């Protein structure tokens, strides 16, 4: 059975850092892309960053230079290092795994507030 388990969310002050982790298991097909999405209250879910098995990465403009996505495809793990956090980064962050099918984590809350 596929499981996607996230950790690392929490409350942090503006300018602070958090590192989100996502551990996936139970896959029978190879993972091609790992992604982080976020959804702020009252807003649409947006793609924050992704990484492909080939190592390419992409970021939404609002986090470029502050967030770094990394992954270990052999271990089915993906991370999101978030630095210089801003209040507008407050959202539920979701891990997304693409194998041909898609799988979602449960979401982890990130709150940036003083």
C-alpha cells in the first residue's frame, strides 16, 4: 500500500527557516517527479517546486532564491528547504509523487508569524 508521509511543518517567525520532508513507500512503479504544493486559506493550491528523476528543478517565482527542493529517488524521499520565510508563505504544504499515477501526502501546516 502506498504511503506518503510528511513532516517538518510548524510555526516559524518571519525570516526563519524550516525543512519539510516527505517519505514515500509502497510503490511498484518508478517515481519520475516529486513535487511540493501549497494551499493558503482561501486560495487555490499552487505548485511550489518540483524535481525530476533527471535532477532538473523548477520553482514558482515567489520562492526562487529562498526555497530549495531536493530528492533521493532511490529512497523515495523529497525535501523542501525553506529559508527567509515570509508570512505569505503560510499554507498547508503537500507532497506529490508522480509515477504515471499521482499520490499525495496528507499536508503539513507551515505558519510564518511573529
